[in-house]
């Protein structure tokens, strides 16, 4: 099974089996734009509102969230990537995520 592919700017690059569909226009099937803010600690905040200007700006609700006094003791430049793991199987990925969250939650 082949899927659609997009360029780094979100434009549809190819849509297998759609090239011969009457009226199909690749330029009208691009990904929606998103808004990204990288804070002082290097964390990436994403706003999925597709409008050119999002309804809620970073400065409206989150300004200063990354420079709170309680975060001053953390030097994130000292943190290093520790590990990752991979699990494969013949099932829907959501099943894996649901099962992982159930057994790893210590609620």
C-alpha cells in the first residue's frame, strides 16, 4: 500500500492512484499550516489552528511560561537523550499506544 507524500513545506508531492482522477488538484490537497514557538528552554510549542493568525497567540496565554522562577534550577543543556525503544506488530498502532498507557500508568 502506498501513501501520499508531502514536501517539507506541506505541499502534496505525490498521491498514488489519484493522478488520473478527474478534477483532482494536488495544489488543493496540501497540509494545513501550523504555528510553532520555541521557548527559552528549547521546548517546541505547537498551535494547530490553521488560520494565518491563530485565535490564541503564544503571547496571549503562555508568555513567561518558559522563564518562571521555579524553572531556574534546571539547566536543560545538561540533559542528554537517554534511550528509545521500538515495538512492532501486525496491529493498529493505536492498540499499542492504548495498551502501553494502561500498563505504564501508576495512577
